[in-house]
C-alpha cells in the first residue's frame, strides 16, 4: 500500500463531527484494521473534534495513511489548563479517552497528532 494523505476541513459545529467519524471509519476499513481499532479511531477523532469546537470557524483534520499506521492530525486541540471553565473536566476526560485508545498521542503548537498502528495479521 502506498502512502496517502487525506485532508478534511469541516465547520466548527457539532453537526459535522459525524463526517470526520465516517471518514476515519472508511480509512481504517480500507487499511484492513479490525473493528475494535476502527471504533477506537472513530471515538478518538470525535473527541479531538469536540475539543477543537469553537476555537476557530473550521476544524482541520489530516489523515496520513502509511503501510503500518494511520496518523491523524487535528488542529486546535490542546490539553486543558487548570483555570479553564467547567468544560475543562469534560475536555480533560476526552483527552484521556484519546490517550487510552490510540497507540501514540502527541501535542504541539498546532494541535494533536494521534497514531494507530496496524497490527500483524490484520491485513
């Protein structure tokens, strides 16, 4: 399988998070991931999008498809600061969910990068 990059931009509205979930599901299926890994990816992408809501007028997502892994980058996703509103606990829980479901999670100045590896025997 050759490497592909898919870029998706959705409005920063809850109604469009399902578009990101469905897109990630199709990509995972095409990569030959098992149903549990696909569900992990769908939940993680949704949590990242929820975190990014209302921080900009759009949510930018990049799916980097490699032979042995899927790397997803979502802009404007950052860990909570202690002084944020009541939503801080919900956002913190969402980030914990992402970290528990994905193989690697890395934050930078632009957002979050999440990686799910293809296990041997799943293709």
